[in-house]
C-alpha cells in the first residue's frame, strides 16, 4: 500500500505523527473489526469471538476476525452495530461532560448516515431526542434501515441540507457534525480511498466543513455542545477548523480527560489553543480519527416555530391499542397515513416544530394499522426495544432464522395461529402470521438477505 508522497509530507510536524510506524502499519494489511453492543437489547455474543474491549466505549468490543455479519441473525436483530473503534470515542467525549440518560436533551446528528454515531447517541441518552439527519437521499434510506434495526424510539430521521435548519436557532443542546472529509483515516481499511486523495480535495473538504458548520452552529442553545469529528489527518480539516470555530463562530473549546495508556493524542491548535483528539492506527487499535468538543457560551435567542399538528388515532383505535401498549411509558400516538406511530410524549412539540421545516423520514416507531378491529403489527415495532405484548412468539434456530430473514418458506411445530413475534436467542427479528396450512413471512422484502 503506497501512501501519496504529498500526503505524508503534509503531515510532517503534526503532533503524534510518526512517519515510519505510520507507513509500517499501513503496510501490514491488518484489519481491526469492532462492534458496539446494543445496551438495551441484551444480546449474548459468544465470548470466543471477542478480542477485548474498546477502552473508550462501555459497549465496544474488538472481534478476533471479521465474520459474515449478513449471515448472523443477531446483526439483523440490531443486537450490535459494526462500528470502527476510534469513532466510538464519541461516548467517552460526551459522557465526560454530560452523564445520565439525557432527559429532555435535544441532540442533532447532522451528517448521520449510515448511523454509527446516531445509534450510539440514541442508546447513550435514551431519554433524549435524537434528530438524525442525512442530506443524500440514498444514504438517508440506509440510515432509516439502521435506525429501524436499532429500534430506539427516541430517534427522528430527517433528509435535509444543513441550510434547512436555519430556522432552528438555539434549538439543540448537542450537535454532532461528523463531517464529510478527505478520508485519509480510512486508508488502511479502504485502500481505494488512497486514489481519491489530493491536496485539492483536502481544501475542498475544509471549505465544505466550514460551510456546514456556519449553517448549523447558530442552532446550538446557550451552553450547548458541538462535537466536530472527521476521519482525516489533515490539519486543514481538523485543528484549523477548530481554530476557525473559536475565532469565527465564537465557540469555546472543551478539553476531555483521557487515559494515557489509550494512546490518543491530545492536540492544541496553533491560533486559538483549541483541544482536539487524534487517533493514529500505529498507536492504538482503531483507524484515523479526529474529534473536538466546543461550547456555545454566548446568549442565543430561540426562534418560535410554527407547530404542525399531528393526526390523532380515533377513539376506537386507541381502545384497540390499549392491550398491546399497557406498559409503554411516556407514550404519545399519532397517525401517518393509516399507520399508528409511538412517540415520546415529552418531545411532541419538538416533533411538531421539526415537521414544519424538515423532511421527516421516520419519527419514533410504527406500531401498525387497524384493519377493522384487528391490529396488523409493524416490523418497526417488532425490532424496536418497545415491549412486545399481545402476540405469541416463535423461537427459531440459526438456520431457520436465516431462512426467515431471506423471506423464505419454513415450518414450525406447535405454533399458535395468528401473528407471532419471530425470535432468535430471545431477540425479535420480525413477524409472521401462522395460518392452519402455512406461515406468511412478513420480513420487509427490501431488507431480506440475498446472499447464500
Ligand atoms: N456519522 C456517520 C456515522 O457515524 O455512521 C458517518 C458520516 S460520514 C463521515 C459524512 C456524511 O456527511 C455522509 O453520510 C455524507 O453523505 C454527508 N454529507 C455529504 N455532504 C454533505 C453536506 N454538504 N452537508 C451535510 N452532510 C453531508
């Protein structure tokens, strides 16, 4: 693997950069695979697959080798998210400032697809509202799929340009900008990225990063936090942006306590002494990454936004729902077309405000729709962390679970007729309807496994 000469030269003098061992680690071809377990789904991962903990994340684990995730039913149950280890540092960075369940916090993940940081945030702060936004439509669809599998009801997925947030002045407590970047941090994992790298592209990316940040910083509340991160090693996309955030956006830099033995490099920017945290693959088990935290210390006014009213279910629908939802907490139900969705009561006015300006792809969890008096349950509910009442369950072994996930035909002995939750190792994969002579498979066809 030959790294561009101009790239190596551009890093001379950058704190933590050691040319020899940096180049050597890119030559080894070693691949690090890591997963972050879903703390609200309690999956049991076979201990012999694991290769130690990611030190800066309470649910992060390294794997001995990269298995076929596609053929693991637990992956489809949202029991874990395959996430690069360095980026899991977001948990430590935020937790060192805000502990607890995040009750009432409004968090925006602006550049969210495919969903690594958003799913981390949704589980880290289960009582916060997570607005997970992606500008590119096809990537927003992947984000919806991953958010659905993660199943946290506190997520709203939007598909908007950062500019569309301009009316949300002072709205968010935390904004995460995991910015599109020149991608040098991924060279070891994705050697194709090397051919895309150029000094010109670094400049282009840094200008785009400033544009994105200029649009979104005004959306921070007074005392709100901005987390800025990239997977680039270039100063122009990291410390120089940190300088710009302090000098032009008037934010204050926040430092993060880190353990020495993690080998994360703390940097201090040239002009404004802003703290940043660099991850080098030759120093730790993870890919290249940069993260910095800032605080809005100035007074910010809040825009008053028009509230869009949400359609309420009918009285008979609410009565029909009651036996299924008896132990749902903080529940608010609204309708989208004919489907009924669960959303957190605490954030209803925020959802109404978001709906007035943004394209909402998914808010909360779809429970299902009524056909006459019968509830047709939804896949979103099945894979969510919301309680599962009202229907029987079928437990499948691994081969039959794969068959289910392929949307194939299978049979089970002694299943109750009617709707059933389909479970693998206790976790719900989806729904089937058992009829006297066959089983109808309701796994979403667009997400079915195609691989043999
Ligand atoms: N945060 C994600 C995660 O952890 O899974 C990864 C985000 S990736 C580094 C950057 C994202 O920014 C991409 O999904 C990309 O489509 C999006 N993006 C590209 N151009 C953008 C722009 N002009 N404004 C906002 N986001 C943009």
